[in-house]
């Protein structure tokens, strides 16, 4: 490496979208439709669609298209529109760094370059929680894999990860994989969930477990891993109120594979690197009602912002983020993050956005802390109720959305969201 | 379930022809000590081989430790541990430079928390000086805090030669350089019998039915060293495996520690106490615990120790979040002292008078990593008594490649590398930002080791926060394309650890994207 180093190629772009999954696609399309003629989408994989490409089951697009589409079908609708608008995508390209003044360094087989963007949309999606984060004692054999990785291997690589399966965690991907592996001839013994309720959607419990006689054990967790080379079995036990295992209930479940479906974590390494203020609960950036982060001109959406239950909402939210990014790049809305804080209160795990301008209508997304029936989500400014929505059923697995009108926000300095 | 992936791994080691092999020196055990000896002997015209029961070098204790180079003040003057540690530490700069191994001379603070500890530090300072440890200083609180802000205590022993290095890169670097210079490596060969040949020398049989003959045997079998010398009729020793468990923390916390910070050691403790250790790759380790076991191959992690580690870690570094724990692992110390005695015994490094040509190494626990190059010199002198050592004129001490990963290079160098080789432009491991070329280099390693752990120890793929969720499918595809691997050929580390069980449905040629 003694030869002289060449200067790094630099280009200037208006809106750069990081990620070509459902969020990135919707954001790029909306940015273009809002009049931005210079939109660039960067995707590290060789094709657009993101995680949807491995989601060959149906159920996508019920809200947007009133149809039960497969993941690739849902993606293809957006990709068709993306192509129709002639938006540029750099595939097989990864963003290695991002600064708060919107300078990106990207790497691809075609070369390494620097991009200076007027606006950036963060749409990197999320990753699965791995075994380390849940700290299961015991051996360290092969055969322990996250549900999404197993889905990728089965659906895209034609690789069968195991034959005799136990699943820890009732996240949606785990439920989908319980059905998928059963259909491919594996024996799925059970799903074990440490919480007193499932963390997956009720429709997936019915269609993926109940319909195939796969039992779901609530208040139960894996306490030990056994296996010298390959996994030989796991010990499971019921847990008490404090979620610690009850030794008398421990039993051994022989299996060659343990799928982990224990949660998703927004992918935000770039966001942190840019010094953007994060939300400790969502693990995503803190945004205002324009989906702008603490770094002016950097917007966030999709599962990189907070983990969604339905892709339809990802698309809706990302489209708004993309539109706002286009406005910012055009210099129309060039201010910093707006100031009225919105705080989650009693019964609300998180709400989003974390601050609003008060000058526009907005939609609040939130998740509750526990399952409830017949409760109202109430948004208040001091004592004054600015929005209220009744729900017959509220579940931590499901995201809730509530519209707030600007006419109710006059004079307010902070908002609180509670369950009543 | 039957796993039969082993055959994939046999051919690369048979490149030297058919068994039985005859060597001048046969080293049993491909840990850092065995590899250092092989590399040292490769400076000479002597036929040397390493036999290793695992599918790669370093899979035992050598890759399962803190990656710390010790200064040498913890050991009684006059012992092998004291002498070899100080000498080995001094040899490391040149060795790491030649072998392209990351090393950082960050220094260590051994901190006193009470009066007893302070007395201990004074004793350690005197002991270290007697051992020839360079630059030892007793320093006060203010000076301690300029080295590591926030550290509590009024007195510390500062040892500037305490360092961190990559134990994987060192072990692999030694092995690959030895191989380049003519040493043979027989991986996946578990020694099951050792007998003195009729004339001179030794005959060694392995579990796969192969046999090797050699003039000199070097027993560097670590946790299995007592068993191995027992096969040769040396019944004097026992090894007590003592497990140390660790947590690996996310790189988010990189930069938190400027130096190694250890509590003052307690009498008769089998280890140096639970502490935080930064790694050269940017993670922090919590550990190690110390728990005696019966099974030297038990690399499990136990609920109560994991809880202890989390609690200790939280005390030492309150900023740790649940998502920062990315993995737990354990390694076993090859101790000669039983639990009833505790503490440590000295290394045994002996040229057996009663067994002509049997060089025996036992109890090489900490500071074995630090001592390894000095142990190799000592063993070379012993070998010289049995075999003529003429210099190898083609010996090249330098290993190809770079100590740094692509992700650690300045942007301009990255741009240049991609321009020359587009495979540097494709990222396979997203968390650690490891490129396709680095994966290709790892799987085409000269030792022919192709397990996931082999790739992980060479290229860091799957060592990041997602623990392989993203890169394993991609690595599987690369292995299929490069070697025609079937899914069941892809091993985690051992011969019976397949990651996958087969295809979902029959694979069609060219059906993949």
C-alpha cells in the first residue's frame, strides 16, 4: 500500500434514502412524488425489497391494498412504482459512515465514494435480538439460530436448519417459522414464551400455531442448553411473577434446533455515529412530527425508527418521512426539530413522535405496556384533552395510531399520552 | 441424528502424502504454545509437525481467554512463570509485527481498595522488580485518574508492559507462518496412543487410525497434557480444568477503558478476579470467573456465574445496557493445583530423562499466552539435544497480509483496495463490516480449516452484535460457491457440530441466485 492514494470520488445529491426495504422504497417514492428530482436510494443487498424478500407467507397489504399479499408481492408493487418514477438505486452498496451534516461514505464493488446529501432518510430496518441478549446458560452447540436467519436460509438459500424444533419467544417471525418448518416436514414441538401473553399478532397465533396443533406455553422459558456438537435438547421451566424460573417445573425437551424469536432491535449504528439523539425505549432516533431527528435534514422511518407490527404502517410513515425530506432538500422547511414534547404516561410503553410543532395535524403511534380491554388512549395538554380514542382490545404486540388535530394544540407546551 | 461432515475436512491435511508420516519433531497440541514451538523450529532444517484433535488451531484455551499480555509481577521470582512471562512479553512486539497480529501496549492498573491490598501492591512491586518487569510504578489516586478517569482507590501498581493482543491472530499467525516455513499441521487428529519405537523415537496413533513416527515428541496438549504423557507412561501429573466464563460487550462501549484495571489479587484465588478487559477489536470482556470442573471440554456457561458477571460488570461499568451483552463464552485453565489447594503451580517444561526424546509441557495456564514465544525458545534448546538444528536458509519470519481489518483502514486506503479488488466493496458481515475478500481469505487459509469458528477467528464475521444472523447465510453461499459445500458440511467448530441439516428440497444445479 505504498502507492499514492487516490482522492475519493464525491457526489452531491438532494435526498439520499438509506435502505431499500418497505420503508426506504416508500420514502424514496414519496420524495420523488413531492417534487424532488434527485433521489438516491442505497441498498446493501443486490435487490430491492429488504426483509420482504424472505417473507413468502401472505398477509401483507391488507390495509393498503385490501389484499393479502406475500412479502415479495407487496414489495413488487412499490418497486414497480419506484421504477416507473425512474428513481436511482445503488444496489450492493453499504453506507459505512454518516455524519450529522449529512456526508455519507459508501462502499460497493464498483468503488468507494463520498456523498453529500441535502437530506437523508434513515430506513435501515431492524435486526433480531440474538442469544447474548437473553443469556441462556448451558452449552454452546450448533443448532441455535434466530427465526429470521432460519427464514432467510430456508426461503432464499434452500437450507433446512433442523428437523426437531423448539421455539423460544412468540414474536411473529417465530410463529411464521413454526408453520413454515412444519410444512417442510420438521417437527415443531412447542413455542415457549416467558411473558403471560404472546408477543406476536393474534392472527398469527391462530394461523401458525393453533391450526397446526403446535402448543404455546406462556410464562415459560428455556433455562438450559444441552449439546456437545449439535443441540441435543433444552430445559424449560415455568416462571414466577418476577419472571425467574420455578425449579420444580423444569423439564427436558429433546430437540436439534432452537429458534429464537425474542425481539427486534432497530438498526441504528449509523444514527448513533452521527450523534443523533436516541430514544432508550424504542432504540430508534427521537423524531418530531416531520420524522426529523435531532440532526437537521436527517429523517428516520420504518423499523429503524421503531419496530412495527404491520408493514402497511411502515409504508405510510415512511412516505411522510420521504415527503418531508424532499421539502427540506428544497429548502422549504429548513428548520430544526420542533419543540412541544410528547411524553408517554401510565400504561404506554412509548409514543412517537417524541415532539411536535403544534402547527400541523399529526398521527401518534404508540404501544401499550400490557394487554387491556376497553380502555381509552388519551392525549392531554395539562388537564385539557386534545385527542381520545377508545379501543376494545389493546395488546403490546399491536401498534396503535391516534390522530391529533392542530386546532386542539393552540397554546400547549407539552403533551402526555396515557391509557385510561 | 447422524452427522457425517467429517470427510469434507480430511483432504486438505492429506496434501503431504499418505500416512504413516515420519517427523523429527512431533508436537501434540495446536494451541498457542504448540504453534509457537512449531514456528520456532521452522527456522531450522528439521521435519516438524503439529497434530491437533480439533479442526483448527487454537480451539482450546488459546482462543478462549482475555487476550492479555501480562507484565510478570504476579509470579514468584525464580519460577518458570516469572522468567518466561517477562521474556515472552518482551518478545511480543517484534513477533506481532512480523505475524501481523494486533497488539496494544495499554498498560495496567492493579488497584488497592484497602490496607491489605496496599501491602499486596508493595509486595508485587518488589516481586516484579526482582523478575525484571520494566517500568513498574506505585502511583497515587490523581495519577491513576489521569490514566483512567473515574477509577476509585488511593494506590495502584502501574505496569506499562501489560498489554492486549488478539489471541486468535497470534495462534493462527504462528501456525500459518510455521506452515509457510515447512511445518506440517494435521488437524482433526486426536492422539490416542504413544509408544516408544523399537530402535529410537516414538510412534503415535490417532483416533482416525493414522499413525506418526517421530524422534522427539513435544507434549503441548494443554488441558489434555496429563492424559497425553500418561499414554507415554508418565503418570506423575494431573490437570484440573478450571473454567473461566466471560461476557462480550457491544462495541458501543469501545473507548471506555484506556488501560487494564484489575483488583489487587487475593491469596489462593485460582484467577485474577473478575474484571473488565478491552479487546484489540473494540469489545469489552467481563470475566473471567473461576470454577473447577471434571470435563476439560465443558465450555458451558452457568446461570449463577452469568448473573455474577452481569452484576460485577454493572458495578464496574454502570453504563452497560441489556442489549450490550452480545455473547457469553468460557475457556478452561489447565491447572496443576487441585481445588483444595487453589492458587497456581509453576509450569512444567521438562526433557524427560526416563523417556528419551519426550519433552513434556504441563500446567501452562496464565501467563501461557504471554510466555508462548519464550517457551518456544526453551523447547528449542531441549530439542537441540536430540536433533541437529541447522538453520533453514529459506525461513521467512514475515506473514502476508495486514494486522488491520478493512473496516479499520482510512477511507483512502479502502477506496484503493476496492479499486484493485471489487470483493473489498461487498460487505458480508454487517456488524463488523467484514468484506467478501476477507471472508475469502479466511476460508482459503493455508491450514485448510473451514469451520465457522475458523472464519470467525480469522475474519471476525459473526462476532458482532447480531452474532451471525446476517452473515451466516451469506457465508454459507460463499462456501457453497467456493468448495461445493452441502448445507450439512458447514460446521460450527467440531466435527459433530453441523449448522444445518440439509436442503429444504433437492438442490438443482444453478437454481440459486
